[in-house]
């Protein structure tokens, strides 16, 4: 009888929750914002209301069509859930591909019969009481993620359905690349028991202090602010999110964790929830020792904190979690990980006594005209001191003040050796339709000129791989590759260089590459009939299993290598790329019909669709502006698209385009904006 009453009570509470949620949604119909009160408060305090509203346009109650196959291929998801006492928890579930799949754009199915996670995770009991969950479907190896919030319901002994309420794709920032391997023959029933407690153990504190990643669960009650946490007639919304940084970014003091809040998408889903409901749950994966550390407790946002070492990357925002409960859960031996690289977006904190300040004043010591279009500039510190250390693949953000008074920032690869910190050398190609940067540098900078720069960053790092490294460069794409050649040569590591240009005269660094690489350099000239042509298929077919390939150059070259990798079943984590875009001289003017705003815009050769929308003050979500994050992907209603992004899969490109880089093939496009 007790079981029946509990079951009836649960059903009644869920019915009340869903009914009240629908009524609440109707009462808020005049407010079209996807954000609740807490998110709006945090956006306002952070001064990011405008960017939050802009990026909030990506939030939908339906999964984007291209994400449906992405969901089905995953072996790991993160879920947020709420226990009977109102504490918020984050769990990680592992399973065979297909354990989670989208039935349609509004409904997801979870099959627990093919899950290999520990059966004692509190997730299963908590969703029996409160069906509100947040999902983070994340693929660490490609840095792709999709957030989904909704309600879960059990439909038979093993299967659950999740009704989608809010969903959107997330940018790849701060995710460290790892490959998950799953041996489904191992038995999860052999796992040791779950441990739990209140006070962190020393080894747990050490794991958290050394972590480079964790997942956070947060929640918010949408109605009465004074409602009890166990009053499920007052509906919740829940969220699961990722946080990452270099090891040590989480500060541990006893049971208190302090976490920097880096610049993000300005939506503030996690902090907005904490603002209204000051509880959170975190889960740390011990990738080396196969266990999860889940912690739950009270949370607090810290504003305008002193940050002399730049731990917050300039936001001066932090948040704290005071741990009230923890759970340590073994991960099945069938699951293993391989680390590839840290996110290039991870902020580097500066030691208080360090000379590695955020802004550098540099002096041009030498200018060399390498070709008619390319000049190299040797830059030294204005005080003749030592410059911040760099790694192969690094670029230098330079701030320029144009004659008009307008300030712009441009990024140029550092081609000098990573072992050299007395100077930086950059190469700049003058663009035929320059928007100010390359033209100004070529025409105005001479020996003795001063310029301002930010500390070097690296979005294209060279990994420490055991096998051979293939380096492929197209045109000016040789610039980050040059520093890699020098590093590989000095480290005695095996490599080959494949360098493509129209003619030998266009190869600014032909002699330099030939001298450093010696017999390991191969040159291809597309406009010289007698020259051999780069055979991407043959190159990648002949590579050994441990080979990693780095490519930099135009979109066409990168896509050829990525497509060939897919055909030859290359591990995508072994293909690394950086785009230098396409030549603007090939661009044509076209028109775009916007179905949601009933507007027509004209896109000129030197601008993107996104550029025009920003000028017209038409709100669309965006972040990277390089076709790498997927934030600006929109539905294509009609027209042929020249895809230049690196985010959407081939199947996704049938329905969507990234408007920051991709263009119309013909004179017209119709988009759902």
C-alpha cells in the first residue's frame, strides 16, 4: 500500500508541476525573452544584456535537425538533477552509442539497458521524485556540445523519454580535447560500492585542485520565491554545463571551492540559476584513476573581485561552492581516455611579479619584403627586455589605430622559433581588399615604429605526439607551420612538410623551409604545369597509425583534408587545422531574404552576412566569427550555399549555414532570420 501511495503522490506532483509550468508559460507569453529573472539580473550586473539577448536568439524548444545524428553517436552525457532535500547534483552517464537518441526534434529517448555507468548513481532515484533535468551532450574529442533542458518520464522498465523545453548548441571554448574509448564487453556489475561523505578527503581535494575540467549542475524555481525546495508544484528548470581551464583553475580551501567565471556567451544560465536558487552540483572526472567525484552544496556569486593575476581573464567574476555532500563513484574499466590538447582559449593567469603583462609595447626593429605581397616584421620590446614565452603555433594580437582614429585588432602568427624570446617575427600578407589591417601595416610600419600588442595566444598548438607529424601549408598558411618546423627539428621529432602555392615566386619562405626541413620538405606549385600536385589522398593513405596532421591555409585545402580523413576513417583528433579563410577577391555581391524579420539585405564582397546583420541591428547569435563555434548557424530556406565553416557536418550543411563565413553561390538566399 505504501508503494501505491508513493506512486500516486509522485504522479499527482508531476501533474501539478506540468500544469503549473504550462500556466506559467502562458502568463509570460507577453515576454518573449528565453531568460528567467535570475539570468536577466546577472546579465545586467555584468553589463552584457545586449550580447545576452543577441545570443539568446539561438535558444529554441526544438533540437536543430543536424544535431539529431550527433546525439545518437555519443557515449557520454552529463545530467543535472535535484534530490528530495533540494540539493542539486551533476552526474555523468556512459553507454553504448544509441543509449541516448532523439526520436524527433522535441523528444529524446534514454535507454538504461545499454548504459555502463554505476547503477547506484543518485540520478535514478532523484528523477522518480523530480522529473526536471538538464542535459549536456558533449563530445570532448571535437569540442562540440549541445544543451537541453526538459522533463524526464519513465515509459517502461528500461526506457525514459525527455521532453525538450529549451535547447541550443554551445561554443567550443575552454574544452580540453580527449578521446573516450568504450569497451562494451566489460561488466558494470563488478564495480565497487559508491562512497559518500561530508568532508572532502585529501586525495579528493588534490584531484579537484589539479583538474582541468568539470561539469556543473544548477537549477531555479520559476514561481514562488519562498516555495520549499521539496514543493514540486512550484516548477524547476535545470541546467548542465561545462567549465574548463588549465590545471589549478579551481581553488580548494577545505570544503570551499572558488571558481573563476571566464568570458562566455553572455547568457549566464548557470550564474542566473545560482542568483535565484543558491545551490549547485559539480562532477569531476578522474581520467587517470577511473572514478567520479560528485559534490553538492550552496553556491554564491562573487562580483568585482581583486584579480591581480588575471585568473578570471578580465571579468573579475568568481563563484564559490561550499560542499555539503560528496559522492565518489567508480567508472567501469571499459571506459578509458586519451588526452590530446588544452583549449587554446584557456586564460593564463599571471604571477604577480611576472613581466608577462596583458599589453606589450613593441618596436619594429626590421622590415623585409619577402614577396610583392608579403613582408616580415621583427618586433622587440620597447624597453629591450625579454618578451613573454611562446609555443609553436602562437599568434600575436596587434592593436592598430588607423588614420581615421578607428582602433582594430588583428592576429598574426609568430614565425620565429619558440625557443627565442628576445624578439617576435611576424609575416603579413597585404590583402587585395584589405579592411585596414594589412594595408596599414604594409604602408605605415617601418623600422622604429611603435605598436601595441596583447600577450601571445595559441589557438593552433603543436602536440607532443609519439609518431610522425605531417605539416601541410597553403600560401600564407605557412606562417604558423614555420614555428612548428623549427620546434620539431630542435626536438629531433619525425616530420614532413608539404607546402603549396601558386608559383615558387609566391612562396615567401621557400628557401627557409628547404634549409630547415632539408629532405623532409615537399613543394607544390598549382600554376606551374611541370610541378607535381599535392595528392591529399595518397599522403593520408601512406601515413602510419600514430601520425598527426597539421594544416593551415585556405578553407578549400582544409576541407579537402578533413573530407579525406572521413573517407579514410582517420581519427578526427589527429587532424589539427587553422584557417586563413578564402580570398575576398573571389567573393560576389548577393541578396538575402530574411523570413522572420521580413527584411532583404545586400551582402557585398568584402563583408559577411553577419557583418551586415550587425550593421542593421538585427539580432542574431554569434561568437567566434571564424566558422568554428556554430553559434551563428541558421536554417536555409532556399538557395545554394558555399560553406566555409569548420563546425557543421556535411549532413548539417544541407539544412544550415554559418553566416559569419559562408556565402551564397548565386545571387540570392532565403534564410530563417
